[in-house]
């Protein structure tokens, strides 16, 4: 049994040490450098408590209290969506699935691209596969080393360093300079925890080259009969000069799941990065997004929605660091809270003295539909430059009673009318998704969740 | 069909309707006129089921059932429709999606199957055409940024697809130009039959040239103070409400 935070840390540290030893043998020094940096960062860090300002509303005690010994990797379905065509990589318990048994399942309706490398000479060329395979490729070596150097020169938080330290082999996506990847690259993550609590640590290194354009979708999908499990995911994203990455994140983890996510985005000049998020599943979710504008004329878009029911807890943290002039950031996070659900939004924007003529917009809006649901919203804007356009705000409200009445006078039941209005509230976020087909994919999961809530409410009403 | 007996309604302890009596039979059209603030919209909203208004005494029966016992949506599915004086703007809900949902909710209430996509399209197309409305209208968000006239037409479109038994039109003609007015009136007249009934709330006799009422009532200060046939509307148009107010004043002295 481990009790203290220090004991728990030692358990994870010994897992990292084991991995460092394994890697030392075969994967070359770049992978080792990353893992050793992760080990050092993890060793120097400590798990947050609610005394830490940024963790005031979210306790990680429950995550750390579990022992993650489950190792089952048997049953697995990789649900490939029919709304859009993609290059798909499936992960089970954080590990890229490569064996034949799983391949056939993956092949059902989709394709297995554990290493979908096409020569960088072609317009469509890109690499999507494991980091160890990528590093063995001489064409990718230089790009990877310079990104790894950058990662090892920036501070790494406790969860990211844990994930990078323990992960078997991070996934790596490289879009070469000038490549325009037409199909989205879809990373589907599933966890099997039937044989006991499982922790998985998906780690992604995403590099979009100069003038290159790509779409990446991450889906965290539920599996049937899942018990307690923990997904600790992190990505490092590099978007080269004038590059463009649209990054989608659909989180529909199982009911008993813990989920922590960290994305760190490094953008070069004239680049665009957009992240489009739906947080629907899990018991406790924390998402950290860190965008730094260290060059001019960068655009970053963050559009996210979440829905909580029961005692779900969802915490979104974003930090946008405007350090250079002529940049733009847009952020809109919307949530709908039911039952005893809890939502947290902590959005920080810093506009540094050099960041003249930037525009930064941030808004957080929540519908709190139950007296026991709580939303804590903390938009923070710190401006040290004088010639900028910035706005931020938070609104917390209920459904408009006049709209509800209007809809019901047309014969819609109370639940149907509410579902329609909630959908309308959140659609505002989905309307910003640049890819219509991916938006439909997200909408299908959103609708499923809102319908479940509506049926649950109707049944409860019928009983009482 | 609808029977209102001695209806008293208050909002926040302020009496608004003070003893309304009104009986409406299938096939009839009743016009309700009256000065601003006399309680016309309140009466319409109470029939539709707005719970902000408290019925302090009196009864409303609809098809021999206690209407006040039904939820708002149950009333709608039982065939009551209110065209709002001020339709509510609902951003984010597409008009087409909304119309499909309400048609299917009504069908489900009657134990009928949902309309197929093709049948639904046909229905929406024929009704928008009948009302001289652009198809583009359907892809816009419900009433969001609609002009006054567009909102009113949209109310009539909803009425047309739902085909109610009792339709209450609360000042649907206000703000319409004469062409739009004719189209709206044609829409109503096309629906009229021996099974359904209309309550038409209006300030303007002009509408009643196109939708001929069987009865005209004057609502004043929370009561129906005068009823007659369509000639009453002409008289009101010509002479205003002062003579009625005087009649009421002298009757209470
Ligand atoms: N929700 C409310 N709260 C307070 N007062 C109200 C409310 N609704 C109506 N009233 C008051 O009740 C009275 C009747 O209003 P109502 O809207 O029914 O009048 P109306 O006859 O429809 O007027 P108009 O011709 O201007 O549409 C008015 O004095 C109005 O201010
Ligand atoms: Mg009125």
C-alpha cells in the first residue's frame, strides 16, 4: 500500500527508471534524451495539491489513490467514424496497436497505418507512427532532434513528465515542409480495464513543417464495461512558419475514468493553430493548454465545449502567452452543467510589453441547470502593452424561460425543448470547427450524451 | 370546443383578467379587439399555458377537458396553437430542424409514425410556397434576426405545418404590409373548416376584411365588455373605443 504523495511518486519513478533502462538498449540517443529529461523533470516536481493556485478547484487525490495494476489487452474495438475519412492510428491502453489480430479489427472499415510514411517529396507526404520508427528514418532525424532539443529546454510539468517517462513509445506525426495533407489523421485511444485499474500515458510529438497544413483528430472513446482507469495524455506540438494545424479533441472516456491532458504548442511566425474540443466523458477531467506566441503574426484558436452530469468534474486551463506583435488569439469555452456536476475554467492571457497590435479575445459561458451544479470561472487578462485589442469575460446563466415556453407551445416536451436549447447553446462552439464532417462526428457524440441526460431526467420525473 | 367561465388572472398579485366568459365552437372565428393593455395577450398566453400568470378563479375547458390541468406541450399536442405577438428569437436552432421536430412531436402525440425525410421536405416546401416564403428562410436560426414581418410569417408557417384545432393569432397582422397580410389571411382561410376554430386578436379592422369573423369581442380592462358581429369592428374602426369606455363607465355608476 502506498499512502503519502512521496510514496506514490516513487512508484511512478520506478516505472520510469525501468523504461529508461529498456530504451537505453535499443532506441537511440534522441529517445533516451527525452526520457531522461522526463525523468529529471518528474523527479524534481511534485504532484499538485489544492493549495496550488492553478489546482484550487481540482484535487488529484482520487487519481493517485488508485493502484494501476491492470494489464489486460484482450478485447478491443477501434470505432472508426463514418462521418469522415481519415488515416487512422488506434491505441490500446496508450500503445499503438500493431499486431495482426488487432489489424484485422482496425481494417474493418478503416485502415491500419502504424507507420504511414510517404516520401516528403510528394504533396501528401507525412509520417504518422511511433517515435522509434520515426527516429530510424534518416529523412526525419534532423527535424526530430531539433524539436526534442526544444522540448528539453522548456520546463515540463509533473503529469507530462510522468507520461513521457512511462510511455512505451510516443506517437509521432511529422508533416514535411509544404505538404498539404488532405485527409485528417485520426488517433483513436481506447482503454481496457476489465482486469483491474489501468493507467495509460499516450504521448504525441506533432511537427507541422513550414507552409504545411494538416488536421489531427484525437478521440478518447469508451469501451464497454470499463471500470476505473486513468488516461494521462500529453502532446508537444510544433507548427512551422506559415504552417496550419487544426487539432480536434473528442473526450468520451468511460464513467469511472480519470483523464489529465497537457498540450504545449510552439508556433513559428505566420502560423495558425486551432484546437477544437468536446469534453463529454470521464469522472474527473483536467485539460491544460499552453500556447506561446514567440514570433509575429501568429493565430491561435481555442474552441471547446463540455457537458457534465452526475458528479462529473471537468477542469479546463488555458494559458496564452502573447510575447510578440501582430498576433491573434480567440478562445471560447462553453459548458452545460447538470446534477452535481462541476466545471472549472481558468483562462490566462498575458500580453507582454513587446506584444503590440495584438488581438486577444476570450469568453467562457456556462449554463448551470441544477442547484447542486457549480461552475468556477476565472478569466484572467494581464496586459503590459498599450496598443492592443483585448476582451475577456464569463457568463453563467440558465436556459431562457421565454424560449422554453415558446418551444413547448409547439408541442415539444420539457426535456425535448431543453435539449434543443442546450444543443443550440453549444452549437455556437461547433460552428467554429473548420471541418464540417468532423463537426458532425463531434455532434453525434454530443447528441448521444444530451439524449441520455434527457431520458434520465424523464425517467426520474416519471418515478417521482 | 373552448369554454372560458368567469376567468380571473393575476400576475404578481395584480389582477389583469377580471371575469372573462367566452365560448368557441368548431368552425367559428372570433375576433378580439381592445385598447392597449386591456389583457388580450394575457388571455392568449393563459390559454397556451404560461405559468407566470396565476388563474385565481374560473375555469377553461377544452374539448370537455380541464385545460388548466394540462402542461403547455400537452395543450399544443391537443391542438392548441398560439401565434405570438412577439415571437421569441432562438439562436442556434435551425428553423428547418425546429419545424421537423414539432411536426414529429405532434405525430408522436397522436400515435403516428415520424414523417420520412422526403415527406417532411414536401410538407415544408408546400407550406413555405403557400406563404410566399423563400426556402433560405429554413436554414436560418429560428426568428434570429428576422424582420417583424418575417417573424409573423414564420408563426403562420408553424401553424400551417401543425394544423391545429384552435389557433390563437395574437396581432399577427401588426407590422405586415398589405401583400403579406393577404398571404397570411389566405393561409388562415385555406385552413378553415368545420372542425377548427380561430381566435384573432387585432387592432385593425382591415384584417377582418380578409379573415371574416363570426363574432367580434371588445376586451377592456380585463373583461369582455361588448360582443357583436363583424359590423362591431367597423364601428370601432370609425369611432374608436371612447364610446365603449363611456358605456362601461355609466354602467358601473
Ligand atoms: N408578466 C407581466 N408582468 C407584469 N404585468 C404584466 C405582465 N403581463 C402583462 N402585464 C400587464 O397586464 C396588462 C395587460 O397586458 P396584455 O399584454 O395582456 O395587454 P394587451 O391587451 O395584449 O395589449 P396590447 O394591445 O398592447 O398588446 C398590461 O397592463 C400589462 O402591463
Ligand atoms: Mg398584446
